[in-house]
C-alpha cells in the first residue's frame, strides 16, 4: 500500500474509532487480531479491501468477537458524500 496523507490517516482513525465505539455500544469487542488489522489500516499499511478480507477470515460469531468493518464502511461513505 502506498503512503497516505495525514488527512487520510486522520479520516481512517475516526472511522476505526467510530467502528469500535459502535461495536462496544452493541455489547461486543473486536478481537486483538482485528484491532491490529484496524491499526494497520489507519497507518496505511493495508487498504479497506484488505481490512474486510481479514475481518471475514477472522470472524467468529460470538458476542466478544465482532465483525467491525461495516461501521467503518458506513462512516467512510458518509464522509465521502459531503
């Protein structure tokens, strides 16, 4: 993945923080592996497609592990619509 701007990094940070908050409000928590992937996404080491792929491969349907990609996608869609 290519380098991202500080603005893009901040946009990704807000999206990930929003996704985590949404997950926690639903009573869930993303796994440590998913959190590591989210941080890699924020740093620009992976793109959203890679993050989604990692989430799909690590998803285990329990209340403690949650697929936190949909809130990231929704948040990013709202930001790009402005």
